C-alpha cells in the first residue's frame, strides 16, 4: 500500500480539477476564490519543503549538541556557535534551490524584519536555525529548528522540529496543527489555578525588571506552576499541543515567534502582544495561551506593568 501523506500536506486535487473545468464561467467573485485556492496549493508546497529541511537541520543539531561557542553577539549571554551558522546556511541553501524568488530572514542574517519586508517579498521565510542556543551549548537537549513562512506578511506555514524528542509540529493556515501527523489542540484549562505557564528571560538589562514583575504577578495570581525551558520554539509548540497552558515573554524577535504563532492559532489558541493587540510579524512582547486563560493572565501581567522592555534610567 502507498504510504499516507501527513495531514498537514494534504491537497484537494478533486476540487482543483473541478475548479479548472469551470474556468470559462468564472465571475469576479469566483476569480478571487480561485486565487485563494492557488495560494493554498503554494502553501502546501512550501510546507513540504519546510518539513523536509527542518528534519535535515534537526539531524545536524542532534549530532553536534554541546558545540563550542564561537562568539557572543550583543552580550556575553547571547551566544553563537558554528552550528548556528552551519544550520542556517543549510536551510537557506535548500530554500533558494527550491524557491529562488522567496526571501530568507534568519537569526544570523544580520538584517532586521523591517529590512526584509522592505524588499516586499511575496514569500518570506522567517527562521531560527537553533532556538535555544544556550541550552545547546550546555548540552541540554531542549532546542528546536523554527521555520515560519509568511505570504504577503500573513503567516502561511509554521514548522517547529524538536530533534531530541523526534517531534515535528506543523501548521498550514486554515488546516489545523499537527505533531508527527496527529492533530493536536491547545489544553482545556479554564482558570489560571489550573495553568502551567512558561516564560523566558531576555539577556538584556531592560528585560530584568519586567521579567521579575511578571514572575511575581503570575505566582500571586496564582497559577499552578511556572516553568522556564530555554527555547521559545519548544514552549510555543507545547502550548499548541496542550502540554503547557501559556507562554509569555517581554522581548522576542520575529524568528522566535513566527512558526509558533501559527501553530497556536491553528491549534485553537490565542496569541497577542502583551499590550493586548493582535499578533503581527512585528510583535515582540508576547502572550500565547490556550485562549480560555488568556484574559486573566494578560490582565495580571498588565496590572504589573509587564508590557515589554523597560527603558534604561
């Protein structure tokens, strides 16, 4: 028997054939629907490549866990290894081979999201080659490859691969969220008292006080427990999978969030800026949750004035 295709990458070929047969009778409205169908087919192609290269990159990461630090970036706690660069080069090469007209923004690219968007790409790959580099350097097997792909500045595909647990989380807009081919959904916790909440600490001085206030606010709410896992990608994926209830952090980059944001949305969860506005590619201060606990957690953080970085005094 032929192997079945993972749910994330299914295509509706019967519908595509029927659409083709009706070309001559299209109205203006039908043309818009056909355009949407064409984008959906492209989403599927992009997803297949994102899954393939994430697995390939994951094998490389697994072989080289505990690599030496090459240098620090912004400060002594912001680490870079030769493997980060090697993995990003691998991912970017594969994308350019398959989709030469797509634009690639990786953590090690040396450009900002705004600079990437200024190129007005139809498709933009937003990639963190090793999300959780500090864990990786210290031999802690808790890091992931994070690949988000936006089409006209709207997330279309998200893939997070955790090579140490052999788990690949994927989402395509409008098609749900999956772990290794099995549909997943956010958790059912209804109140903060039931919630497992994760956070992280950005290695910059402006994050220290908001981080400490946030921890205190959540502990007093109270939530069931607080955890720090050291990888934004893993925490986003685990919110989508229902293992944890929510994840909040005061300063992340686009490549930290993009893939996970789509996973959570497609798994039935909610993701916003800490000021309560809807998530966009430019969001940096973020709360992702199962939805049911979102407002309570957000209110607690806002009451503690945790809405992003604190200006230097």
